[in-house]
């Protein structure tokens, strides 16, 4: 920030998103929160509006909601859920516990950054496919594998199946939402990556769906963060409700120590 910018913004708060007035009214991106959004918009529609500044149709919001539900695994063995459960067993307040769980999801290979990386990859791949066709897409994928040893949005550890795609595909058809260009290209990519034993994972699939709905990669990143709450909350709650300290207690002798041998303190 330079001096001119500082001077123009000093002691001022500007907002395009909206705000609250002394008469009690509240506006979110041009919509009256009390009289328009409250009786007419769902929670998911309003969340999307808050993230993007755009109001999405009810069937689109319902599909996005389902995409959040299908990936909400309440398993405390998962990294972010374990953080929330450890916070729960220590009687941490929910805001701090859930924030810690969300913060632990910041990584390129998992969590919401993986969706951001996958969105950028599929967006670029779609542009190349549109401009240079199948051969250009093939060269791009080879470059990605050479650079990253993988392709963002493809591949899954432990299991070689993505169980979340089929139910969302089926539900999208029920809602009358067709596959867009980004998802079509994402499927073409998957076909080309079969020889590398890389399947499309849910980050790749969801990113393609979001791109087809008009989300940008950074909007996808911001919006998918709260999808983890479905797994975090039950793990935190169960650990909190149980006897304190009983979730994954570890004794000193449980740690495999490979450092220096025990020695006396110097006198």
C-alpha cells in the first residue's frame, strides 16, 4: 500500500458486500437480508451469495449442498477431524476447536487447497482443449506429470475408486443440471490418465462442476472451506461429551524415541 492509497482509505471502511444501518436494515450484495433473503433464499443460496456476490438458482444451490454432504466423513482418524476431536477431549470451546480443524486442512495435496489446485488445472486444460484440441491437451498433461509427478484433481491414496462422484452425478440429473464443458474435459483427462492409474478424485470432479457454474478457482477455494464442518462437528462433539482426555491418550512409552541415550544432568 502506497501513500496515496493510505490517504484515500484512512479512517474509512468501504464495502461492496453490504452492511447494517442504524434503522436495523441489512443488505448483502444488494439484497435486503430481512425482507428478501430471509423468506426466499435458502442458507446455501445465501452462503454462495456471500462468497461470490451472485445469487444462484435453487437447484444449483441444492446440488452444491449435496456436494458438501457427500464428502462429510465423521471419522476422527482423518487429519482435520482428529484435531477437532483432540480439542474436544481437552474441553476447548467450539469456535477454537473447529477453527483449528479447518486450519489443519491447509495443504496442496488435501483439503480445500487441493480443490483450488484442481480448479486451476482443469480451467487451464479446458482452455487448451478449446484452442488446441486433443493433442494440445495431451501435451499439457504430460507437462503436468513431469512437473508435479501427478495431475491436480486426479489420483487418490489408499483406494483407487472415488465413491462420491456417482451419487452426485445421479442427483445432478434429477435436478436437471447437465454436464458443462469443464466437466466434460475433466472426464477426457481421466480417460487419458488411465495408463498412469490416475482416477478423477472428488476435488477434480467438484472443481469442474463449480467451474461450470461460473465459480472462479479462488471462489471455489473460499467456498469449499466450510464443507469440512460436517466431519469436524461430530468428532469434536463426541470427544467433548466423553470423559476428558480419553480420546487418543498417549503415554511417554508409546513414543518410539530414537535420540540420545538417557544421561545425567551436568553438576
